[in-house]
C-alpha cells in the first residue's frame, strides 16, 4: 500500500537567486537556501509543508497558478503588493466573463488576483 511519510511541492525557475530575493525579500516569506544558486525552500504561512524552488536551465513559466496566498482582505493585499512594486497580471483565462477590478476577479468563487514571480510563474492572492 502507498504510504508516504511526507510530501511537498516544487516549482522551477530560471534564476534561484532572483526567486529568493522576490519571495524572501519582496514578499517577506521565510526562505531557506538549500544549495546556493540551485535550490531554495519556501516556508508558507500557515503550513508545515515547504515548497521547493529549483533552478532549471530550460525553465518555461507555468501557465497555471503555482501558489495561492489566502488573505483576509484582497484590496488591502493589492495595496500592500503595489507598494512593494508587485502589480497584478491582466487576469485569468475567464477575464472577459468576470468583473475585473484592479486586477481582481469577482463573481466566480473567491475574490482573486493573479501575479507573476520573476520567472513568470503565476501566483494568486485570494480572499475566501
């Protein structure tokens, strides 16, 4: 029977140092560098499960959301991220069908806004 003792997720980037600077320096997450320039581990708020960030020379950004950050107030999070120089992307694939305000989509689930990290991977901020 399949019985893993733990699990974690991983995302590739083209520049681990840039990812560490963004996730740790800009977003303020706890980041532990495992192999300088090769791998890092993100400690996510409210979770004991880390996310491995690894360098991949032929990295292609994910076309889907790789990380979802849950916040109490999407508008406050948008203000905070804008102050850090992080602006939302145009919206998800259903942007024409949803109400989009400040990069935030509403009406089809949680209020959510999408962003990209320096490697082009998509992450979201959402209010449940």
